[in-house]
C-alpha cells in the first residue's frame, strides 16, 4: 500500500511539472509585450519544469526496466517525424501515448519533451539577444522619457 502512495505522489509531481511548463510558456508569451525580462524568466522556468518532467520519465523507464530509446531508434525517429504533419494536434500523438505499452508512451513523452526543450532553447537565445540589443520595456520607457526631457529643454 505504501508503494501506491509513492506512485501517486510521483504522478502528481509529474503532472505539476507538465502544467507548470505549459503555464509558464503561456504566461511568458503574454508578458512579451510588456517585459522581455519577465518573459525570459518565465520561459526559463518553463524550460526547468520540462527538464524535471523529462528526468521523471527517464526514471520511470529505468525503474520499470524499460529501454530508453536512443535518438536514432526507429520508433524515436517516427515520433519525432510527427511534428511535420500538417494540422497536427494531440490526436496526432494520442495512439502513441494512450493506446500503447508503457515503453512507447513514456518514450514518446521523452521525445516530445526533447523537441519542446529544443524550441524553448531557441526561444531563450532569441529573447536574450533581443534583450541585450534592444533592452526591456522599462529601459525603452526611460529612454523615451529622456528624449522628451531633452526636447523640452531645447525649446
């Protein structure tokens, strides 16, 4: 009975990490118009949450004695290739996650998390460059105020 409680706690933590990742991506996107600094922070938190979830899936596979697919495993390539399907949605991946053996479902999630992390890493690099080159919202406001002050002084 103790094992059931431990599994439930582990499952709850995985769900929380997944939700946190998704929510921070959404909130970071919403913050992009007003604060690049806050957007950077939220995307970084999302990335960390998904890394935690990735480790949980890898632990699950290890603890169950199931293989972790290598990057070039045929099934991993097949799952990764699904991202190129037009109009993809959860239904594109559903049979790999809900209607498959534990090995396939967990490894599918590992593949999807790797893809998401790759995209988040690209987004973080872009955001960092933008922030360094253009500054954040507060800096832009400050420069605009300075320009206004300087114009008033010249009059």
